[in-house]
């Protein structure tokens, strides 16, 4: 599964486990498709996704280093 993105971003820090908060000095810059600065991430963590596959099978996937940016949504 590849969506060709360099970063996965969400506004809810509760979905990240474990969660590592950035200090105000080391927040990661977030850029849009035109490489314009769109803000800073407040922290990062891993997110566990539960997938429903054809035939009723279920599978878990972990997305590593998911960025938390206030106000972002997917």
C-alpha cells in the first residue's frame, strides 16, 4: 500500500501511540504540494490502522512517525 506521500498528518494526538511532543524549537515544518510552508507539526507518533479486507478478513497496519498538526484532518 503506497499513497506516494512523504508525511502522514492528523490533528488528533490521541491516535498516536506512543506520542512524542516536539519542543517549540524542533517542530517539523510541513509543506504543501507546491513546497510552500503550511505550518509546523506539534509532535509525532505511530498510528495503528485496522483494515477490513475482501472476504471479511481483518488486518492491522502501523504507520510510523505520523505527524500531529493542530487543525489538520484526513
